[in-house]
C-alpha cells in the first residue's frame, strides 16, 4: 500500500490570497491589532497563531485559539465564496487525484499546516474534499515534523496496520515539507507549484522533484504504481 500525503497550499491549490487575508481580518477583529509580518509558507496555522500572539505579547490559551479559529473560519468561508479572489487548483492536480483514486493499492491523505476545518473548506471549494478521508492537521500538532506520527496513528486506528515508511510519501511545495519527510524517514516529493522556488526546493534535498504535477504518468511511475488499464 502506497500512502501519499499531500500538503494543500501551493501543492494542491492556491487560494489567491484568501487564506492570508482571512487570517489578517480575523486577527484584526479579535485582537484589534494587525497581523505582524509572519512568514507563513510551510508553517502550521497553530505555529503562525502562536508566533503572532508572542509578537503582540498576548498569552496563548486554548480558548484564545478557539476564538481566533472561529473568526478565521467564518472569514475564510466568506472569502472563498467571493468570485474574484483568483483561487485555483495547481496544474495537473485534478487528473492526478482522479487517477490515484482508481488505484486500490494507494491511499491519498493530507499532511497539512491547515487546521482541519479550513483544510476541508479549501478542498470543498474545488469539490475535491471527497478524495481525502484521512489526514493530519495543525490541530494535531503545531510542529510540522510531528504531523506524520499523528497521521500514522490515525491510519492504524482506521485500517488496523501501520503504513511502511518506504512506501509513504510527503508531497509539498516548501523545504518544510521536505524536512518533515526527512525527519520521519519517509520519501519526499517536492513540487515547485507554490511558495518556494525550484532552487530552494532542490537545496532542501528532496528524493524527487517536479516543476508541477501535470505529468500524471511520470508521477505514477515515480511512486512505483502500475499504470491503471482504464486510465
Ligand atoms: Mg504548502
């Protein structure tokens, strides 16, 4: 069984800034302060939130995070329903997901810095949420490197066995996705469809690199799946 863990932003889709804007608006509405210029790419939402709180000298607590999350989810839902925000799927994603979905010997999952609710809002916007029935999210851990163990436990709970590490892949658009794969001894696939340049990604030493995921056959071959007869 191959296990493919996809990052969301920059790997599967781009929200055209709706995600960042919603976070900024939510922070302003809850705390009446601007979001500081915190680097977001590759970080988990929990990590970003804690970073901003520290910057403003506000004490983190579960209830603070809960309050902020609700404000963010409300705004994200509105922002995604707006027509001119320029959200789009990354090249090749739709064909890749429909192709992978036809393979019984592969599980498609998420390993994302998004909170679970916002992750599914973004996927649902493109009607691709049904491809992902399992994942690991910012709710599980603020440290991206610790999302994989959370995923493995969840997978085991659902299917009754642990995936093999040499058959598990993390697919992402930033060096932090590659780092999470290296840290956990699973296979990294970097794709330059998002927030990091080709050069930055190659410097992070991924096992595999793609400019984008347009070439479905090449991707299938890379992960070692036999092409489907019906494809
Ligand atoms: Mg990303």
